[in-house]
C-alpha cells in the first residue's frame, strides 16, 4: 500500500497552498483526507508522530501500554485531568485515538443516524468503505469467551453473535486488530485515497486559523509550530484562493481549543486571555459530555495474564448502558481484569475553556460527572448490573472466586460508591455541536471556508463507542464535499457558457 509523503520539517510546508488543510490526522481526519484526495490536494497537520514501527501502537500484545507511558510533548497518548479530578487520555499520533484505544468497532444506531439527519444510504456506503479496509472479525480470546457467557447469565439478551450494528443484547463487535494481532489505525486509510495528492506534516501543532485581511470571517490558512516545545516560531500554510477550506478534525478537546485560539468563541472568555475576537460564538466549548463509567476489578490480585482488548459488548434494554471487559496492564509486568460499564446518554454537561494561549497545552475541561440526579440514579442501576456479571457462575468459576451474595447494599451506599469511583470511558464529545457551533454541513456558523468534522460535533456518543461513526463521518463528509464541488463546477460552466448565445456564421 502506497502511503502519502510525510515530513516533520515545518519549513517544507511553510508558505505553500493546498485545496484543503485538515487539522488533525486522527480518526475523522484520515478518512476525510483520503476521500478529498481523490480530486484535490490535501495537507494533513498532525501534532504527533507516525504510528508505524511503534509496537505499543501496532501490536495487540502491548494493548494498553501506551497509556502507561505519557509525557509532555511526544508520547502517542497524552494524559489530561479534567477539573472533576478524573484522569483521561487523548491520542497524539497519526491515527489519533484509533491508535491508543481498545479497537472495538460498532456502528451507530439507526435512531442516531436519523436524528443526525444523515443520508442513510451514504452512511451505509461510508461504513462499508471503512470496514473493507481496517475492520476484522475477531477470534475470541479466553477471557472474552468467559465474559460473553457472564453477560448472558446477567440477562443481556438476545445473543447477536458477530454483529456490527448497535443492537440490544450481547454481541461480538468488529476489531481494528487483524488476525495476526496487528492494529490498523485510521492512518492506514490515507493509503486508500490518492496518496500523491496528500501531504502529511507530523509533529506540528496548529496555533490558529488565519483569516482574510479584508473579510475577517473567511478562513484562508493556518499558523502552526513544532510540537516538541523546542521553539515558539510559527509558520503558515494557505488554502487555494477561490474555494479552498480549512477543516478542523482535532477531536473534542482540540477543535474547540483551536476555534478559541483563533478568536471564535465567547467574547468574555477570549478577552480575558487578550485574544482578538473574530466572532462572538458563545457555544464554542459548551455541551461537553463524557459518559460516566464504573469499572470493577474482578480478579483478586494482580497477575501476569495475556492482555486482551474488548471484543464483546453487552447493550442493556433501551440502550441505557454499555458493558465491556478487558485484561489491562497495571504496569509493564502485571495485569488486572476489569468489567466496566458506561451510561450511554448522560444528562450532565460541562464546558471547555482555554487554560493557556499555548496550543500545545491541554485546554481546561470540566464534564460535571453525575451532577444531574438522573445520572446518579442511572449509575446505581448500572452498578447492580455490573455486580450481576461479576457474580455470574461462569465468571466466578473461571476466576476461582467465591460467589458473594451482596457486594453493595442500599441506595446511599451505592450513591457514595458511584461518586467515589466514577471514571471516564474515554468517549468524551461535544464542544462544537451541530446546531450550536456548526451547521448541518459542518460549517462553522458565521465563518466562511471553515468546518469541523469530528466527535466534537456530537451531542451524544454513537453506538457502543464513537470510533466507527467518526471514521464513517470523515468519509461521509468527504463525499458530500466532493459532490458539492462537482455541483459548483457544473454551475460555473453553465454561467460561463450560457445557452442560446448567437451562433458564429460559418465561413
């Protein structure tokens, strides 16, 4: 597979123009770049490095290790702690979070697609395009076979076998790990576009969007700098003059952060940081949401088991809760088995703000986990379901543990447990929500030639997890943009060659 040209030298890109500049070579950015490259020149700016040749990314036997090794500037996973005090991670590598997650692939529900107002046929085609390139049917590992029966014993019916649809019950999902245990991140999709039309700038962080000097709300390019902290010198790249676009695909933390740094967001917040206001768009950074999760460690002590990403999911009645299980590393020599669940539709929302004008620093975000009473009540119900799985005969027999009659008691005890043990499920979203910050074509409201295409546009997390739908969205929006450009071209040709113009006399 031929891959596009990649460089980490910002001087090579400085001053150049492209039809499209995509900020973020992550889950959405790579599928979008591959699609647009079929007709146009594309620059992808990725703040991290390449996933290729890194065993912590590529090999299933090292699943989870990338989260144990984080640093300020270069690790493939970047840690951040929300103002709720809960540790979390974001991808910082070509491939984005598809390079550091569990690789579980499952589509959004039909209801989600309908609510989003997407074209159903194009959604199906876009999922299939992704699946034909980076998705595989997993061979169930030992613990995944056990927990599958545990889910069924706990009442998660029907059994749906291998199934990519978001459907109630217990199922085996797709995986971006192939049969040899090699991970296929979204970066692989770049080789399925027209690689000669794609340039990838690695280890470069976008500082802000550049706007036209005459028309302050028209994007004409981006400023970027080296990601390693060695220099604060900035460089520029531009989009083609007539119809070029800047597209942010930097994720639920990155995209709202870049809009704010560019002067698009709540006026008061921007003024506090002396950022010149381009547009007072109050909803930037709002409606931040992270699915509250609870994780039970079901083995009695640390061991040295083979690491296992999730392959099986239990989806509760009404799609309220999603349960999965994995064998995780606690350090580089020991593991624990976790059965975890998340609330699928949390009511509590939070907000993202800038903590600094340095784009390499994490923004400040508070998710307000379990703030709403409905979420706390849902968490109580979810913990009881987790206990049913943990106490199932199959799980207790496999682990050799005693079947306890009752792990947690009344509502007050459960509430305290939820508040003390709530954690992320790594499916945070929001900040540039459709209808608030971007329109249905993902254009930033009030700004020309600037779009956002990633999980920051979601008001709820699709399916069991967002990866499949974010991969699909990059392809889907890419196709829509290609069609849009084709229509514009036809319109231009029609205007330039009006019908009924007088015929020249023949000699």
